[in-house]
C-alpha cells in the first residue's frame, strides 16, 4: 500500500445511474482531481478506446496482474473483472492531486479498509424503472446482462446509507451541480 496518502473521493452507484458521467465532467472542470483508469476484462463499447474510459485486457492478462500485486483493489462485477492500479494513486498523490474514482460497492469496501479517510458519495437513480430505461437507452435493446445489472442495482442501493454523501440523479444538470458542490467542499477542506 502507498506510503503517501492524499485525498480520495470514491463514487459509487448502480450501473447506469450516472457516476461515470459525473466523474468525467467534474474532472474536466476541476484541475485538482485525478480520475483513475480502471482495468477491465469487459468488452469495449461503441465510442470507447484503450484507456478511455478503461484499459481493456484479457482475463489471463488481468489474472497475471492480480498475481503481481498490480491492483490496489479488484473485483468481479457483472461477470467481468475490474481493478484499480496502485501506481495511479501513488503518482497522483505525489503530485498533490485528489484521486477520484467511480467503483462498485465491493470496491468501496476494499478502499475504505485501506484508506479510511476516503470520502464517499453514492448516486441513486430516481427509481429502478428509470434505471432500466437508462441502461436500455445507453446500451441498446441487446443488453445480455440486463437482469444481472438490475439485481445488482437493488443490492447496491441497499448500501447507500453507508456513504457519507448521497444524492439522487433525477435531473442530470441539477444533480451534477449538487455532486460538484460536494466535491469542491471536499477539495477545499
């Protein structure tokens, strides 16, 4: 684990609730933040590329990196592996930046255990029906793991009260402004 620990903001939400969009936007507007780039074994979606928003690797490549101790945390989510490289945290803190990351609820537990001073934000969808609609709009009618994502969303939403900050993304712009206000308050503290 890193010897130098700086500020960390962990953002979690069910798939499709807006966490990646919020984190990407706040990072483009706030130079004191660094968004980690997670490694994953999931397939690349239309519009994605290597390093944006993930590093895409094979299952065997991922498993080799796990054995090497490359990841500060990793988990299997929606039938795929996701992991955060330790060096990205260390490099960011050495530059005086605050690390912000969107992770699943499993990852939050791991980060809290390793970095108890990390701030946590949970983004709720307005409803499960709206979440389903957003996933279908984003990924098209052919989501093969939609039922898995919806079951996981119900489980993840039960952990929302464990987070320091909670907001509902019912109107993107208004919810984003709430999110940014929380982030700036953390940065300024």
